C-alpha cells in the first residue's frame, strides 16, 4: 500500500525595510507521514529574530489567513495544542511545530516577523512573509490526475500597510522539479513586483483532459453578465483577527455590483476595538494572481495604483471604506480589508 505523505514546500523571499534589510528563509522541501511531527523553520538574516514578534498563519483554499501562533509562541483560542511556536536566538530563527499531523492541516502557512519601537509615531514596521503549502499524495491520487504542474508565486504582503515594499530581487524565474512516485512536480518561482502575499497554484489533468485548479485558491469572482449592459461584481471575504485579550472581526458585504463608469464603495466594519487603533490596507486579488495592495495606511496608494482608488476611515461608524470611481472591467476582483498594529505592543496581534 502506498504510504501517504504530506509534502511541505517552502518559499524564499526578500524584503527591504525603511531602516534595515532582513530576509526570512525556509528550506526548499520537507516531508512527513500522517501522525508525525512537522517542524517548520523560519530563519532570519539581517537583524535579530528577537527584534520583533513572530506570528504564524494558516490559509486554506478559499479562506482568509488564520492566526495559529502569535507573540512567538501563543495560540489563539480554538487552535489545537498540536500547534506550537518557538524562537531560538542562537540560530536566529523561529519554528512552527505541528504534532500528530492530520489531513485537516493541509494549508498554506506563513511566517511573519516585524519590528519597531512600539511607539505610534515610530518609523514603519518592516514586515515579511514566508509561506508554504503541503498536500497529501493520497488526495492527489484520488483526483485521478495524470500530470500536475505546481506553480509557486512569491510576493510580499505589507501586512501593516505602513510602507512600500521593494524586492531585493525582481522578475526572477526559477524552475525546479520534484519527484513524487511516478509523478513529476514542477515548481516555478516567480518574484513579480507588487504588494501581496504568497500562495501555491496546483494544476493538473485527469484522463488527459484539462482539469483546472486542484488544491489551489478557488476563484469566487463573478463573470461579466451577457446582457447588453455589463455589471461588475466585486466579491469579498471576511477576515477574522484574534488578539491576546480580545477578539476583533472585520466584516465586508458578500458581494457588490456596479455599472461600468460608476463608483463602487466597499465598507469594512470592525467589531471589537477601534478602527482607528490600526492601519487599514486594501488588497485586490484577481484569479490566478497574488493579492495586490491598492490602499495602505488608511488612504495611501502604492505607486502604479490609479487615482480612481481611494481609502478612508470613519471613527464614528468604526469602519473603513475603499472607493473605486469610474469602475472599469479590469477592476473585477476579490478585495480584502486588512488591519495591522501601529504600535507593536504585546497585546496587539497582527492579522
């Protein structure tokens, strides 16, 4: 009987901060049988791993990232004790351990490290993501796939919304092949410019016919209507953030439609804590692409984002708004609302 393995594939990305440059790296691959313990290391070069808290996030296809570890080793409510985190100053690295690995642990995992003085007036917190994806051989075989292409996109999510992110390397294309039984796994590493997080896209074929996406992020973007007047559907997700002392929730409407040329307004309301205590960022994600920052630090636009996009925060309604004027067909996408701590205090948990 073929043994079922979980394959953990890791990313390497580069980040340049406002005051200093640092890099988080993870090994290229790791495998573990179901029931075993998986240890994921995230090593920092440039500065000390102890300069800022480390958090780990789990993201499953079609869902928002879920915090599994924060403040180096703390677990939010509802996260199994099988998940644990630690930081080793001697090796300048952080570790996420998952004991008794289960099929439900299949996901993308992100390592986030940030630093700052803890003052609200301090320079922006450099933030850096590393990520991984693992899946079961059994799950692939059950799909009856004959060939599978694994596409890896590496980008950076400026989760704090405090600064523009620059790559140490840009437009680098690397292709590697992993061997899994009789199946060739092709990994393509592509560092395209932008402000976004990392994810894996797994594609294959069944019986020689196009299969589409398997195990990848499922697109929830509506298509244009076949009617004479085309409507743009903007679909949104709910993102939950759990703090050390309190839980806060960001909610957005499930969908929104607007005629081409009109103005679309997307409201993100926070319950639990003040919207003004956090910087708000907005991300746009199109099918097959990583999220792109369109607004950061409440209302700032990154270079290259049209002036049609604007952001605002209303303390009275405890909400943030993304406005898109003169809506174009190219605006069809998922839009995410994120918040990040401006102070970096121990009671503030990154999303």
